[in-house]
């Protein structure tokens, strides 16, 4: 049985503890938080919805399953914040008026915030007047709308048309299981298939030319204005959250607030303010943890900017700071997401490469060295790099990488040297 099926069974049985364990299991086998949301929680909740529609579970069971899913999603939020921020643009997310099923949109908001977007989450059943007022006041780059009941699709189309009439209309993306292929074809607004793709869609909209979203008149004519007899009624769904659901959502938001606070404190303690990389403390802690994993196969790169003092003396300290920032950018662009770059101190950087051979690490080091040499030419910058395979203790590893770096400096700079095995 797959993770999503097991998660769904945990939801139906009302076992929050088992649901949390399954989410943790998914993280442990290498899935990131957004993948757990998209491939475990979302399909499980679709299964819960189908069982409720078939009469196999009660409304109370569905509410409990939703509450558990919100709680698990909130626990995943901290892992999303650990990712490297990619944007600072503002995004507004809102459920179409009449929509109260917002778990997917809530998870999308978490993913976008984790990616660095300035997210304004308006929640469920947002009146059009409130949505337009928020757009005028906050000037978002993107508005995301969701609709889960297909009888609310006409309202969604109406809202998109009204947004397009704003003086400075934002780009619009839409999501939700009620959006059919016909809706997708008739809208200029892209459809977000799942939370794993929401960041890419938002970035694409922001990077592209400004364009007001439009609804094809032919599409509007094809949208049904009432649900078929086989569809459940709005009243049966329970559109007004009861006290239980409200308390569950408030608890989930409290978990998110605690995660934001914890992440902010960790950023202050472990992040280098100038470059945004990890600092020496973060690097030493990570290296210590990797050293305790005897089979981790970690290789350490130690980098030093060649003749950095002359840059400060010739161009000024501001130019020196800019140089360090650019070096950090080149390092980050040359490594994998699982690798850990840090500014170790001054003009010295360290990169931890887990699950890597010395041969592969040498290729990474060369990629970093070449990109800096070829790209950072005003003022001209080069780096020397020493590399060493991780030993059983972090101090021995660090000394070996230091010795290799010294060798690289001695052999002419702008080069790479490996520690003797």
C-alpha cells in the first residue's frame, strides 16, 4: 500500500498520530515537503471526499480528516521555510466566493511563502469586494484563486473578469479540482495542477510580460449554472465551518507562526548576513552531524578568494562586500540542493558535499573555480580551492581541507588541490 493510501486510511480512522508518522516517513525517504503535500496529503483527501460523497463516511468524519490534514500540512511548513528563498514578489491567494474547501490553497500558500514570496492568504469564501480591495491596496504581482465545487466556476470567471478591469491588474493563476480541461482552454490564466508546480507558475507569470487575464465568451456560455442531480448540494457539504473546524485551523496557524519564529531565530544564529549562506557555526554543526554518519561519503571544499585584501585596498570595502556576495552566488549556482555552502569567515567559504566521491567533488570544485574566473571580471576575482574527504571527526576533516587549500595557494592560486588520502 502506498503512502497516500495509508495516509487516507489514517484520516478515515481519525488517527492524527499515524498520519503524522506517514508524513515523516515520506520526508525520511527523500521527498521534500511540497511533494508530501502533493503526492500524499492531496490524493488522500480526494479519496476521503469520494468516500463522503458515496455515503461511506459522515460529514463529521470528513471534517476530522480535513482537520488532521491541515495539522500535518502545518507541521511540514517548517521544512518549506528551510529552502532557499527565490522571490520577494507579493502574491494574494483567495478562495472564490462560496468556496470553503481550502486545504490545497493553504498548502500552496505555504509553498510560496517557503520560496520567499510575500504571501497574503485571504482564506475561504472571499467576497469579490474584499478581493478587489486587497488587490488595490497591496498591488500583488499575482493573484491565485481556487474553486473546488464546479457549480462555483461561473463565480470564478466573473471574479477574473473583474480583476482584469483594475487599473493595474495582476497576473492570475487558478487551481482546484473543479477546473476542467474546457476551463483551462478558455482562460488565459494558467491552471496550477498541484502545489509542487505553484512556484514555477508564479515565477513564469512574474517573468513574463504583463497581461490582464481574460475569459473567453464562448467558455462562459458553456459553463453550467447549476449542479446535476448526481452532485451533492452546497448545504450537504457544510459550507459554514463548525467550532471544531475553526479550532483546528486556528491550531494549524499557530503551528505556522511558531515555525516562522523558529526559522527567524535560526536564520539569525546560523545565516551569514552578508551573503545569505550558512555561517561558520552552521557549517561546523552540519559537518559534525555528517561526520557521525560513517557511510555519508561527504567531501569538503574549502575556498579562499585570491588576494582579497588588494580588492578592498584598491576598490574599497563596499566593492569587497559585493565581491563576496557574487562569489556566494557562483557557489550556490554550481552545487546541488542537498549540498551545504557556508561563509566560514572573512573571504573563506566552505561547501559540504554529502554522498559524493572525491572525483565528483573535484568536478564541482572546477565548476565553481571556472565560473568565478570567467564571470567575475570587474574587479577580476579568482579562488583557490582545497578538498578533502570527510574523516571520522569534523576537526580532522577541517584541518585536511585547510591543508589542501594551502597547497592550492602555494601552487599559484586560481587552482584546486586535494588532500592526501
